[in-house]
C-alpha cells in the first residue's frame, strides 16, 4: 500500500519534465510548511515581551451598508478598509486582556490600499500602546506582494526597529506617510534570492540589513544588505505625510 508521501514522491518523479507541475509542487510544499509553522506558533504560550499576531486586510467595505436596498447600488458610497491584527497563542483569553486584537480602520478619504498606505497601517499597529513593552514581534500574513511583501514595508520595519521611541496611536491623516522603498537596485541584482522567494523576513534593532529564510524549515536566517548607500551611512528618517489633508 502506498502512503501519502509515496504518492507525492511518485508525482514529483512524473512531473520532472513539466515546469508548471514542478512549480505547483514547490508551491504546495511551501504552503504546507507555512501552515505547519503557523499552527506551531498558535499552539505556544508566548512570553509577555513577545507579540505574535495574524494580519489580514478585509475585503472592501462599502459605506453605508444597506443590504436588500437596490437603490443604493447606483449611489456613490464610501470605501472603507479594515486591517486586523489578531493575537495568536494558547493563552488567548489572558493574552487578549494584556494585548487585545487590533483593528486598524480607515476610509478612502484618509488613504487607499497602496503599499505605502498599508505600510502605515502596519506601523500604526506595531506602535500602539499595547505594543509598548514588546521586544519581539511576529506577524503571520499572506504572500500578497502588493500589500505585505514589498520594499516600502520592509524599509519601514528596518527604520522602526532602530527608532528609540514611538508616539503613533491610531491611523489618521498624519499617520499615513509617504513610505517609499529604500532598496538599492544594484545590490538586489547581485543577490541570488528574490523577494518573492522569501517566506520569513526579520528586521533587527541595531542592523540596517534584512534577515530572511526561503523555507520555514531552514534553521538559520540569510542576511541581505539592501539599502541605498546614503541610507546605510546616515540615520534613517521618518518620511513626510502622504496627503496634506483629508479628501
């Protein structure tokens, strides 16, 4: 009798001449590994100085919500956004008292959902009062390149962990900053691993480099020097406001 692993091995052997099949097998393997590590994180009792969350952006919310009222279909409505940072861990009830699930909400008059605007939502959540005493932050998120895996967010995380204090509390116009990617294209072309291949990325205090894994099962992190020379040499600055005022 063949086991599931035997069937997977046979499928891989049969797909060696099919690039699309091999890409699918690689994707399934990475997805299963990510799911396993997420379950491991959700099954741990994390220390008080760790913040472990699952982040996701809800689908567009049209305001006002008028279910069953067809006349509202042709009426201009306000687009609202909702990014959730849900607490993960075994002691969920006790943890929620100390660190409640965060919901960052805004509407199109304040910001959209481009990379720099989603980055502002992440930074706002990470600098909330409930995160004040946190030394290690882990955020489980999907592999969406436009929202979660982009250089604007990664550059901002490196800036954030090297900042001595934080004052942002909630997402307002003044919090939506023009957070641009500070990556050096020449440095990126010289490296082997691409951003899309990274499954775990770390920003560490005291370093302007990124640390990453291309598999959740890897033991050690790889190191990448990715910032432009002027950003590496000088102090990382907080960007200016994206919009002068609300629309």
